[in-house]
C-alpha cells in the first residue's frame, strides 16, 4: 500500500485494522510522528489490559539482532488480546532484514508500529513498506493553515474557550513547525486564559511571545527588512537549538510568496496599508509595520528572485538534513543583505 493522504490518516488512526500489519509513521515533524504513533498504539490496544502485549523496542536493538522482530511477532499472547510491537527511532537504520521475514508471512495478528524521521521516498524501509499490501505508511509534515486551525480548535474546545480572529491569525505565524511543540504552547495559552472565556491577542503576546526565545517570524522579518543584527542573533539560536531548517525554510518561502501577492496588489494601485488591512486571515497587529516596511523595500522582480533562493534552500534542507542550517543561513543572509541595501537606497 502506498502512503496515505493527509485526509485519510486521522480515519486510519481512529479505526486501525483488526488484523496484523506493519505501519510506518515518518516525516520531518517529529512531534506529529510521536503523537500519531501514541494515538495509534492506544487505539489498537483499546480494551486490552495486559501490559505484556505491548512491546517497545529501539531500532538499534533490531539492527544488532534482526531475528528479534519476527520472534516477537510470532509470540502468542499468554492471556489473549492483541500484541503490538512499537519500534522507536526507525529511520537511519537498516531494518529491512528484520522486516522482510515479517512481510513474507501469509497471516499474522501482531501490529508492528515503526516510528521514524524524515525518510526519503524509494529508500530503505519506506520503499519496503509502500510496496506491500499489508503495510501502511503515514507521512507527517509540518501543519498547514488547516492543520493549525484544527489544533487550535481542539485545544480551545477542550478548555472551554473561544478565540478572537486576530488571536488566531497571530497563532498561525507562531505555530506549525512541530506538532508537539505547537500543542504544548496551546495548552499553556489555554491554561493562562482559563476563566476569561476568550483568548485575545494580548494573551498570546504575554505567554507564547515571552516563552519563545526566538520566534521564526522574527527571523523571517529580520531577513525581509534587512535587520542583520537581529538576523545574526536568530541564526545563532537556530544552530544552537537544532531547529528543523527545512520547516523554517518552507515558512520563509510561504512568507515571501504572501509578500509577492501583496506587492502585486500595491503595483495595481492600492496603498500598502489597504493591502495589509485586507489580508485574510488578518495580519497580527504587531507585525503590520514590518509588512509595510517590506512592501516598501521589495519589488515584484526581487521577490521572485528571493522565492527561487528560498525554494532551493527548502529543497536542499529536506534532502540533506545536516546541510539544512548552513544552507538556510546563507539564503536568509543573502536576502537580509539585499533588503538592507535596497532599504538604504530608498
């Protein structure tokens, strides 16, 4: 079976197959990988109170002992129930020798859940899983706008809170790189606003703004406005924190695409302020002056060149994770220097 599409994944996790199989959960959003693996295991083991039916194995153990997995799969539960094998850190290790004997079985009842990272298409266990009829691959990419809205709705509904449109727009610029981190920030925000009934923009500034040592939006705005001192600081923090460069590169690309669409409207005769105020979802009020500056600095032609640079940085950082931070840093510094030069001329 090939990798499931985004709309199919939640349905699969809510109603996993009753028979045995292998499920690979992988992708650059490690928080989402962990969350989906946890939900799948919990749902598949629902009603089974025997703790011995859930076996957690680190992938390194299977690399050193390839027969371990088939032995665990063929083990019959002593007191009945469904046996689940949960393999952690499945990317970066050659697990094909462990998986091939399992996938050759005619019939088995054990569910094998593999939790991996950003695995390339057509490589290793992903190639093995996506071509087998009793195996399923669940890709986990950074949340898009719809995914962020769904996450906000889940957490606010659980807390019994509503949220203003402007506050929701502000969250869109702060969340999405990692599902676990995003959910953690939302839980913290809901706890802060508990008793108020509604989350306002000020609550986000008080909690998430202060909690994040350096927000992605600051890094992108620094590059787009030519603020090299802030950009240098942000890139240092990026390298120290081990942040996912491919996610940030993609967010920067989306920002410049947004800016390009706004620039087209300005060139058609609208004022920059009119264009900024008409955006849906609305731009967070504290970022409006920065957008005005960026629209003044960047022409359509320059924005198109910038999108090419960021598109290439996104591609390289996805294909080669160790190169991600230096490639992204070089791209943002190039844009930052260009913005500074144009700003000084204007």
